[in-house]
């Protein structure tokens, strides 16, 4: 079965998570600079069978879009153009950063590790993907 890849898109960096081949477990993969995300995806898709890209959509508590929503929409437009055969899904990413920070804290990570924004982005992508997989 093809994998699902999830992206916590940011203007500086993107956290990336992938499903296992059976689509049961979400695993953190890496964090890449936003300018490198398309080339990263091209390389990944050439090595791993993938049919779905899940992208976190930032929203306010009210459900309205935030200032970070426009860059995500632009990124999704690029994805649709670059990977026309790929299913692209948007997932509400409210609270993912807070949940990721709490999860990192609960693992007993050292303070130095907890302050790494890359780790928070990668864990946020895992939460986005797990949320998506639990929805079907």
C-alpha cells in the first residue's frame, strides 16, 4: 500500500512525517528548509510509493484562517501543479505545536533538545498525519 506523507509547512522550515506501508503508524521523518521541500519530495517520491500528501492548515480557535494560512495555500497550489497525480489533503493543525512541545517534554527530553524548533515541527507533522489517518 502506498505511504502517506504529512507536512507541517512553515515559511522557514517544514516538518515531515510518513506513514508505515500499512498506514497504521505515523513516523517523524525529517525537517527541511522550506526552499528545499519540492526537491526533497521529488527525491522521496522516486524512492517510496506515496499517493497522498497531507498538509497542516493553520486556523484560529474560531476556525478562521490565520496570517500563516496564505503561505500554506500557495504551497498547496505548487504541490498540485508539481504532483498532479497526488491526492492532497488539508488538515486542521490547531494546537499541534503545543501538543508536540508537551509530548517532547513528557518523553523526558533534555532542555536543549526541547528548544529545537526542528523537533517540534517534525512532531507536529506526526500529529497532523496521525490525526488524518484516524479520520478514516
